[in-house]
C-alpha cells in the first residue's frame, strides 16, 4: 500500500513491469505479486498508468465503485471527492460504473460524478497527464478547479472572500515545481483577483 500525502508524488514499478505515477493525496493498493486470472489494484486519488501488455491477464484498477479494465495501455485515472475521470493516452480501456460500460479510444475520457451517468468525451490529453511530467496545463479551467488541484500539491487550504471568483476561467501552463506564488502572481495580473 502506497500512501502519498498532500504535496507529494511517487513512481512505482509493479511486479508485472507496469509503471505507476501516483499523484498527491492518493493511495494505491497492490499485491507484491499478481496471481490468478487478472492483475488488480485499488486507487483512491489519482495515478497515471503505463500497463505492461498481457492479454491473458487483464489489468484492473478499482476506483471506489468503478473499474478501469485494460490489457496494455497508457492512461490517467482520478477520483477526488467523487469526481471520476479516466483519460486514455494509448491503447484501449473499458470503464465500468454501476450497470454502465464505456470503451475509450486514445484521446477520449470517461467522466462521472456521484450518482450521475458516465459520459464519454474527446479531450486534449496533455491537460490531464501533464502533472506526471511536471506541468499543470489549463485550458479554460475554472479558478475553483485549478485551486483544488494546487491545494493538493502545495498542501494549502483555499478560502474565497467571493465565491463567484471560483467560476473565472484561465488558460496557461505552470511548472509543477515552481512555488504557488508564481501562479498567484500570474492570476493577480489578470486584474480581477487579489490574494494573501
């Protein structure tokens, strides 16, 4: 069991050779050796997977009450506060939630929130996997969504004097290893926001 605190990240190679990048505030449970007819791990939070191909033993990621099933592929999956998102980079995955199953092709994403039907959509993959390469990439993302992500990485709490600020949209790239002040200074330049 790997427990990654807020502000941390970790890369691990599993017994089958699959590589996993585990993001901050996440937990990955995995066996020391895969036995039986499948390779099963459990995830809370977010991780990027490069799964070793093995057609006779599917790789399954359990995320709360959802499953991502693959043979050999690269994908990112996250589930923070009940918001499940799986983004496919290469190969093919199948996402299951309740009685619904969605198969993804590269560049597609499955998304659902608590008790909502799962949806499939086309996305810019870089926005969802940039974190593993040391980048945050935002394309018309709300400040609330951005600050939730940065709060996990920088281990901070965010308080808004005006809740409406959460809906302001931003586009840009940020190096993950810069200080949060770098990002906040950029936001302040927009003229709409001040911070302390």
